[in-house]
């Protein structure tokens, strides 16, 4: 198996050559936010959609836009508003007076990278239309079904649900996202750099450094990253401990209403493989799992009223799980 790992590692070194140049292009515009950029790349490489949560003004939209410009791929931005309709996303049938027929008019969801800006500003029917496209990777217009382009990646932003004028995403729909990222404020030094960069005369331009063929090749290599049976068992133990915490010596049953689903096991494995890929490794370590685990699980562990009364967050529960479950 060591020969296989070395071969995979060699392929990773070849196919991940674009990573440094991609970081470099994005950092021409974005100051800091290395965590967010890396997670977006993990989503891109492991075919997983990402949900970015943070207050307005933290460069969520700008980061996604800059990432799209760094890739030779089609990109569309959808601004979610309370009066948006599902057809505004997926498309509709248009009557042609000359022919007397209805012709399909495809919506903005037909792109490689779709930015769903402020997804929680739109009502549930519109959210469902997008999330169905994410899951099935196809759209039905009239009686015809159309496949979405490959790669297809939805990067959604949302303001925290405490803010007014939002429609919180239901838990079952949030589960469609591989990663949920919490975007935080920049440091003082970073904010000074942001001031200089955004208030000066310099025009910030980003050049494409990778095409769709390279992305698809990298995705295939990510699938080939080796993961040992012990690490697989560790992932399953982490997921199962959110459902049956007592079996793993965790006194958390009164705080967890619903644990993570099998989809979490799949996404955690794929995300850990992509995490290893970005570090030039052909195998997954438990550290990869722990590094990406919070982003995979924070929106999949549903808390009880008791947990809310004690001001516990999903992050608190997930951290306790990772602290307790034995690492191979």
C-alpha cells in the first residue's frame, strides 16, 4: 500500500501545482480570510456546496466573486430578496409568437459557480428550488429535465438569523451544504491593510489560473487519496457519538435533539481527503478530520431547549465530541 500512497502523492504534487498560484491571485484582492478561502477550495475539490455565515461587510461575496474570476468557469450571482420566485433561479418557458411554441429560458442556476447572496432573505419556496438543484444537479423546466454544468458549485452567504428580515433555512435544507463556515472580523493589522487596499487608486484585477479540466482532474485525484480503515472508524465514531453520546462516555444526551446523519460521514471523509490534497499528501490523517470536522458538523447537530437554556452552541457540543472520541 505504501507504493500506492507514493503514487497518489506524486499525482497530487502534479495536480495541486495550481493551489499556490490560486491563493496568490485571490490574495491580490482579499486580505486575510485564509480559513474561508481554503474551505471554499475544499468544497470545490470535493463537490460540496458551502454556506458562509457572517454579518455584512466581511467580504463573503467579494471572496466568492474573486474565486470565480480565478477560475475559467461560468459564474452567476443571484441576489436573494423576499419577492424572488423559483423561476427566477431555474428558468421558465417563454411563448414564441412566431412559432407558437414554448421555448425554455434557462435561469442563472445554469453556471459552474453560483453565488446565492443572502440566501436567507428569500422565502422557503425559492430556497427549496435552489437546494433541489444542489442535490439532484438537474432542473426541470416544463416537461423537460436539464442537467446542470459540471463542475457545479453553490456558494451561499447568509446573515446571522438574529437579524431582522430573514427566513432561516430549515435544518433539513441546511444539511445539503457540505460545509458551513463562520466568517469572523479581521484583525487590526488586516483591517489597516484593507483600508490601504480599498481606498487607494490601484485597480485590483484577478487573472484566471486554472480551467475546468484541471479542476475535474484534481477532483478525481482527491477521490483517490488513501484513507486507512482506522481513520474511517474514527470518522464513524465521531458521527455516531453525536447520536448516542452515552455509548462513547459523553454526558450530552439531554443537549442533543438530533445527531449527524450518514451524509455527514460521507462529507467528512471527502472533505478530509481534500484537506490532505491541499497539503500535498496522498493519505488522510486524524488531524485532517479534526481540522475540517467543525465545518462539516456545526449545522448537523440539532440542540435541545436545555442546551439553549444553558447557552451551549453546536460548536461547543462538536468540540466536546472531538475532545472525547479516541484518536487512532
